[in-house]
DNA sequence: CAACTGACTGCCG
DNA sequence: CCGGCAGCCAGTT
C-alpha cells in the first residue's frame, strides 16, 4: 500500500462534523512529522483521479485551525459549513470545538 | 543530477 | 497575535 493510500485511509476516518490537522493525520497514518506530505497527498487527489469523492479532504485544516488550501478555500469553507462546522471570517475553525483527536489505539 | 516548490509545524523574538 | 526560519520530502523543471 502506498503512502498516499495510507493517508487517504486516515482522512476517511475523520467523522462527519469534525476536523483534523495535517500533522495529526500524518501521526495517525504512522508518518510522524510529515504534515507537508499529507498536504501533498491531498493536492494529488485531483490529478490522479477517481478517489476524490470518497476522501473528505475538506475536514483537514492546519495546526492553528486555519484553512491552508491554496486552491479552493471557498469550496472547503462551504463544505465545512454544510456539516455545521463554524468557520470564522478569517477562514479559521475553532479547534477546541471541532478537532477530532483520533483513536489513541490506532498509533 | 541540482534546484525549486509547496494543501505544514514548532520555535523564537 | 504575527512574521521569520529551519526542518521536512515527493514531484517538477
């Protein structure tokens, strides 16, 4: 299984209405310290095709709660709000309310 | 093969 | 709270 698939699988675990950060996804995927690779993997979703629909990429924001997406920040904001996740006027999510820590046992 | 480029992060001032 | 900066690493040029 490729590193990307491992990352996609982890992103798929993020529950509806919750968010996670690039760093946490990397950690849960068994790739501690590789936050940037998570962003890279999500960016690659569009290019190599078909799995875009099954990976909830919009539930991933950066460590401070901001939307890091350089491509479609507006779309990500809309998708998050559609799940009742509050995004403030500066594109930030309150991690104290919506951050999904993940299941400790999956480490 | 050497540089460059990010959907990142933690640390420091 | 904000900007700067060094690690990070797979793809592109």
